[in-house]
């Protein structure tokens, strides 16, 4: 199996094997990160500012609506996706094979992010709604 869900009272931690970022889609107000393996896929949409922890150790605050500053996200294409972690209070963290990660906190005014899985990741369905606990 290429994915494992580890559940606790406070978070759902999906460990992924053989998943790669295959596509990065940029629009006027969000970015979508798509992953794929032979057994499943995941589509992650980020619509609120997030922290990008780069492999170099640098941390950048990135706003998807500020398309001129999305260049660090381009390096994600082709990277392995190690895990997807969702907390009960609405924080999403993606960890990548080069040691980099993305962390998105809930936004009080809008849906900050959503995740949809397919194939063996079909149960991976979350949305970072304002002020709503996820389970």
C-alpha cells in the first residue's frame, strides 16, 4: 500500500509513498498542487497565505494572490510528497522529499485550503473552513 493514515484526537496524518507533485496550477487567487502515484492521487488547493519552509532552511510567507512571489512553489514540481497532515483546528501541512514543507493556517474569513484524494486516497477529503473543527 502506498499510503497510511495515522489518526489521533488532534490530527490526521497521511504518510505517502511514491507520490510526486505532478502539476502546479496557478490562478488569480489560489494554487493547486496535484500529486499522483500508480494507486492514487491528491489535489490540494491553497487559497490563503501560507508559510513555505524551504529545504535551505529559509521560511517565506507566500500569498497565492500575489502571483509575482510564487516562484518558490515552482520547485515543488517533481518532488516526492512524504505526508499530508490536517489538524482538528484547521491547519494543513504538506511535507516534501527534499525536507521542505508548506503550512497553511485557517483563515477567519474564507476557506483557506482543501484536499481531495482519489484511488487509495479516496478517504482524504478535508476543507479548511473558517471557525469549524474538522471532525
